[in-house]
């Protein structure tokens, strides 16, 4: 479609274990710090894993009325906080917007898991009459997009995307299309997750997906390292305010990047395991590059899915080599999950924020804890220290359970 409208990113917001504002988040990424620590949300004595990437200092009352907080699950609060930051960062003013052309398309892999657990426990102990009337509006996955749209007063397209760990990136792609095709001028997008709960942690423990490393929690997440043994569960939210280019230009907005391309596919292979050669990811990356109308050898930086699991890191590496050929060895790659843990459905939002900041500052964030190279993972993963590099084009990859694959490409304006 040659006449589709241009889409730019003008506002960013994050709540993560590494920082609950943009500056802290970015400074800590570049400093090689980790937000992974011992779980404080609940007692993990009987669990095989005791660590996670918690947002330990998150105070929802900074962004949400205290009375409203009682009606929300944590994943909605995280989404609302990150979106409030992104809206403020964009410099938009509500009274100057056509709110009917402002939307919210947001992702979450699991939704209000904490709410489900809490109310089910109440049901068992106190009976059905004691279950809260707010249970459904708290736990439903679309609560994040619904609450963000209410918070901002946006009355345009409003949907929620659920594709496991690809949720936020799928949401961003869907949001981009709404603007490209003239349905909206402004969309808040991204992803949120709050699955560090008893059933959340125990489920991933049973799946044998998590790192069981003991010792310093900060060293547990080791994407692309030979001694990686699983991912670390994380929580948080990443929001991006995107708008039509002329709309942003007319108001003199600061533009972080242009959203150029999006691709999504399915492995059609297995509910939890990626295909060994990364074929679904390969197709998603190629679709995003083609949609962006650039050549593979123009790519400067890739924020990899990079979960720190044996299968994912190897298959994603193989996929990047297939897509980029010899240029794969010239691209700077990093996994910010080494710092944050795996934010599941929120990952793509936070990681595209990192891509935007890398582009703005001409610095690629590192993959920490990469001290033992894996011969099968032999690309430039920016080990342990950031790298100064001009970033004209960047890609963010997100691959999820169910065989969902999503890639997005941004470019410097």
C-alpha cells in the first residue's frame, strides 16, 4: 500500500525492575545493572526458584487516584503508569486532540492473574458470596487497554492483544496499522504484565523454563551464554505514544523514531518450543524488513527476544543468520532480558523503548552476564558493556508460546 501514512513515536514510558522512569531505566541499562533479586511479593520457601525481576518500588498512587487503585489488578496499574509517562513525554494536550481519533491498543500475555488467585482463595475460604464484584473487570486482559483509554479519555480504536510473549509487539504492529490506514491519528500502545504470583511462578517452575541458578540473583539471566539455564520471570510495562507524522510535525513534537515495518507469523510447530531453525521468526523478520522497505544490510541494531533458554537463543541466532547473512555479524545485538528478566507480554513494549533510546543516544545497551560464549551463538551480542554506535535502523523481536512471532522495525527521522 504505497499511500499509507507515516507513523512516528513521540512518547515513551516504562515501569521495570531496573527503573520506573525513562532516565533511571536507561542509565541502569547502560551501567550494566540488573533488576533481578529475591522475590518479595510472597513466600517462595517451597519453590525451586526464589528470584524474579520485581518492580519493588512501584507506587501506583503517583499516577492513579487512591480510590481507583482498589479496583485494579497490578497489571492494569503498571500499564496506566507507563502510559501516563508516555503521554506526558509526548507533550500532547488533551484539549487540542480529537479524542475520537485517539486509540489504545495494548498487550498482555496473562492479564489479572493476581486477582484470579486472590478471589479464588476467598471463594474457597469464605464462600461465593464473598467474591468481589470487581473480580471480572480486574482480571480481564482488556482491562489494561480499557483503563488506559479511560485514563486518557481516548475514544478511538481500543483493543487488547494476547499472544503470550509477543503480545506487546503484536499490539504495536496493530496500532501502527490503525494510523497508517487513516483510522486514528494517535494511539497509545505497548504491553503490561504482573505474573510474579504464586501460580505464575510455580507454573513456570513446573514447566522447567526458569533458571534455577543459586547465588547472586543478578547473575541468573544469561542470554546467549553457554551456561544459560532458563529465563528469569519479570514484571512491568512499556508504553509508546505513536502518532501520524504530519500530526506530530504540525505541533513541533520531539520524534524518537519512525515505525517503519511490522511482521507476524506462526511456527505451526509446538505450543511452547520454537522451531529449531527459527523458521517462524525468520519469516516475521523478513516481513518486517520488507514492510519497512529497507535492505537487511542496513540494519544496525537488533533487540533480540533473547530469553536465556537453550532453545530460544540458539534458534533466534540461527534465524538472524538466515535473514541477515554475512551482515548478521556486523549488526549489534543485545538482550535487555539479561537486566530485567522476561516480562512476558510486556517485553516487546519495554524492548522497543530501549531501541528508541539506543537510536536517540547512539549507544547500544549491553547483554550482561555474557562471559562464556556459546559456539552456536556467535554474533555480536554487545557483551557486558554498552557500545557507541549510530543507529539508523533497529529491530525488536518477540516470540511467544503458541508459536507466535512478531518483529518491528524503526528508523531514524
